[in-house]
């Protein structure tokens, strides 16, 4: 079915139907969004997809609501919102439509379902409160999208529809950026795993550019690696490898004598021409050339081994 209309409820808007609209308008760009609660619109028909309204969930009939008694639940018993239902039935096609390689579609789909779609579902159903974010509650995506609604006494009769359109564009930016980031992590994983293979037993991993590297290092079980070196726009970076996703403890710190030094002062202490910076926290340093960065890395490895970090 190629729908002519994408039907959701009128009135105030929320993250679930906005993000549903992002998916559906990408797949069916010729379809017109209709925001209505009128019976003639929210009754299933061959020319429409109905979501977050209508009191029924029937994928074959093209209706995806979650407010009715007996509303659909995930296999683990957690509730769907309209976004979860739309993602379940259209998410794979959406990821293909925005150009993801076939091999990346399923891992991105599953990862987004768990980390992005499910929280929207839970918050929309009242199964999770934004308050779990503490002081950042007002900065969660569902809350931010709802702040785009017009104020209650805006006299413009078109204000709500205009605000919906503006919120839809912002929701699209967030979802597509999140997907782009997830896809990039998979591309990075391929590159890092290849670099790990090339590095062999070397304690320093050299990458062709800056990229997420820790997940691939953990996946490969490359526990021998202590530092990563890669080029930046105008220099080279030497960085440590965090012990875990939480916190900042490194497998090995850069030498204590380097902490907080730059340029000539750092060159004098480490003995490497081209050394240009070391963070006071000793987790990242910079050099003007590849040779200098690798020389610094070699010194850092030797000191880490000598002090029992390697």
C-alpha cells in the first residue's frame, strides 16, 4: 500500500507521533499528513496509515494506536507507543531508505529500538518519568519537543499546525543524527578491528583518523593495547584507552612529568621534538608529526610497563 494520507491526532503533539511522522514521511514523501480526530479520518482505509489515534492496532489495516484497552505490548511486557509500533513495522525499510548498507540495518535497528525507541514508548505511556534524568529532565527529547507547542493564549489559529511542522523538522534532525552516529560506529568498528589485526602485539594502535575505538577494542579482546595514535586536522593525537564506559580511569596514564605541559616545555621533558601538548589529566596528548606522536607513545608504553600499568 502506498498511502495518500498519514493520519494522526489533532491538538497538542508529543514525541511519539512526531517521530512516527519522521519515519512515515521518509517512506511515503508524497503522502499528506492529516491531523484530525474526525471519524471519517481515523477509520481505516486503503489510502491511509493511521497512528497514535483511532483506538486500534491492526498493521494489515494500517492503524497503529496504543491508547485502547488491550493495547499492544512488547514480548517482555513493556508498552508500545505509536513510535514503537511504527518502528516495529517500518523501521527496517526506513533505514534502507536513508541509505544504510544492508549489513548494518539490523544492528542499527535493534540498537535504536533499545536505546531510543523504547524510552520514548515508556515515557509516552507513563511507564517512565523524565524525572529519572534528575536535573536534566527538562532536557530530555520528549520534553524538549513538547516545549515547541505554542503558548495557550496564542491567538493565531494556525499556530499549532505551524508548530507541529517545526517540531517535525527538529525531530527528524535528532532521529537521523542518532542513526548516522550508530552507523558511523559500525563503520569505525570495521576500521578499528582491521587496525588491531595489523598492530599485532604492539601496545599502540594506530588509526587512520579519529573515530570511536573502545567498543571494537573490547570486542576484539585486545587487552594488550594501552594507547591509540591518530591524525587530526593539523597535528597528531595520542590518547589513552578507558577501562570502562563509565568514568575516566585509563588502562595506562601518560607520564606524570608531561602533565599540563606544552610545546618547548613538553619537548624538553619528554625529549621528543614536535611534542606540543599533554592534558593535565594525562589521558590525551598531541604532537605536530606522526613520528613525534609515535615516539611519545613508545615512551608512554615503556613508563606504563615500568610502573606496573602495562
